[in-house]
């Protein structure tokens, strides 16, 4: 997030510029300078640079406005990284209500529209009503009417106005990841009362628009290289919409799954009254190398606690025969446990925050119903979402005790807790 250069802060929000902007502004300055060469041969690059910088400021203002709007709607934003492509943010925290989603989404196109109107207004103040002429060659005659310098500043104002109007139109396309997609999501959420339905509609719309743009780009490409732009935009739109669908399905699965549906019976029941010597001989010495079994002590039909097998190393082996397993037991009330109906995202948060290898699930009567480790969670998601992961992959997760980093599961679960997202 903070890979750019910090340029300051606004209302407590730190502003960073991605270093790619230096290349983008340089490229745009050279490209745009051609339009000013005839009117100002010696300073055409300077005018191109001014236009490029104003273009950058337009994007910066929209991103900052969006961040400020998010903060005002209860979603604090600490940093904004102004990138040329993408938001520069991690998985975004979801707003708690459709009105907040709408307000945040409409902020950027509203600012773009405002800047577009300002640009046209500045051009009108400089050149007058002539800028609204339908004559395509009016700019060629403008220097004779108002002079070279005023013509250049008129061109700059018009360029910025047109860019922002184009941004407004594109951003309002009702398809994720455009702001129009978020507006559509908010509308569906408001109508149906289901946030996930809103995301599905908006993401599917994004995929449809992406396919249409790629088809149009392919047809244009038959006669004009300009079709590459539509192909790229369609591919970008389709891929990002698919990402929203993936995230939506994963969040829905995390909300639907509970501890009872995820747990396994992968633990060993041992008699509380056996000696440490018998426990070591019959259990510890018989385990496979690198195995990390979970032992639950039980007596008289009741589960007494978790056996902390590693603690046996701190007990003199000469006393193992005379001491019972009771000396290694940690009562269930003294360890972190969850009940059968606990949401699985809560289990993930508990495991990560407390660095637990597994979590014990207790039944309604307080006995041990099962255990959950990270591999069990991935297996449950695999079955729910039909990922078809290899069993060796899940086994390795159980051994490593870590979630796959590219899954971003921990981050998503934290958001589900922070925003108190529900199915209703």
C-alpha cells in the first residue's frame, strides 16, 4: 500500500503517489505536446506537461474525494495511493448499508462531472461561445480570433473537460468494477435486502459488458488498430468482475459455514487415570514422525480437558509410572474453544489472532465435539465452492499450519467481523 511517495495528508489521510506516475506524466507530456507545437514551438512540451499534470490532479481529486466520502460513511481510510491503474487498496472494507455504498460510489463520477463542467466553463471564459460551435475546424481559426496564448489555454481547459466527462461516462457503466457497478449493487441490495445478490448482479453485468467490449474490439480490429483498446478494456472488465464474484462467493461461504460443518473428529480420547508411562508408551512413541495428534482426556464418560503432551518433557521420567495423565491436562474452560454454531470466519480470526494451531469445538453439553485446523477450513471451503483442491495440498496446509497467502482469507475474515456483515 505504501510503495509510493508520500506527498502529505488531508484530514488525517496520508496521500501517496505511485512512482509509475512519473513515467505516465512524461509520456503524456510528449504525446500531448504535438497539439501545441504549431502555436508554441518552443514551449509545446511545457504545455503538454501542464495538461498531463492537470490530468493527474483530476484522478487524485477523485480518489481523495472517494476516501473522504468513505470516512464520512463510517469506513475510515488511513492512506490513499494514487495509481494510474487500479485503486491501490487491499480488499476493500464493505459498507454496512446500501446508502453508504451509493454515496461512496457516486462521489468519483460527481467530481469528474464537476471538473468537466469547470473545464468547459474556463474554456468559455477564455474563448467565449465559439467553443460550442459544431464546426470541426473552429480550433484552426481560433488563434486569429483570440490569439495563440489564449487558444492554448482554451485547448488545455477543453482537454481536461473532455477527459473528465469521459471518465464520468465510463465510471457510470453499471458493471463492476466501475462505480456504476457499485451503484447497481446498492440498488439491488436496497430492493432485495441481500448484499450478495447486489454483488452478483453487478459482477455479472461487468462480465457481460466485458464480453461485449471484447467482441466490439475484435470487430474494430479487423479494420483499425484502435480495436486493441476495446479488447484490453473488455478483458480488464471481465477479469475484475470475475474477481468480485470470487470474493462474493468466498464471503458467502464463510458466512454460511459454521464450526459444526467444518470440524473433524481428528483427535484421540485417552483415559485420565492412565500413568504418564503408559501414555508415552502407548501413544507418544507409536505416533508417526512429524505427527501432531490432539489428545483429549476423558473419564467416567466426560471430557476433562486437553492433554498438553509437550509438557511431559518437563517431568522427570523416573516419576512417569507414579504420576497419572492428570498432571498434563488443561481444563477445557481454560483454553480457547468455540461452540457448534460459531461462524467459521470467527474461528479463522481466533486462530490468527492467538496463533492457535487448532480450535476445539464443544457440544451443547460442554464435551469435545470436534477440532478445526487450517486444513479443515480449506477443505470445507473446497467442498462448498467446488474448488477441487488436491488432498495433498490440504494435507500440507495442516502440516504447515498456514493459510495460502494468495487466498487472502485472513484479511477477508477480518473484514466480515469489522463490518458485521449478515445474510439478511
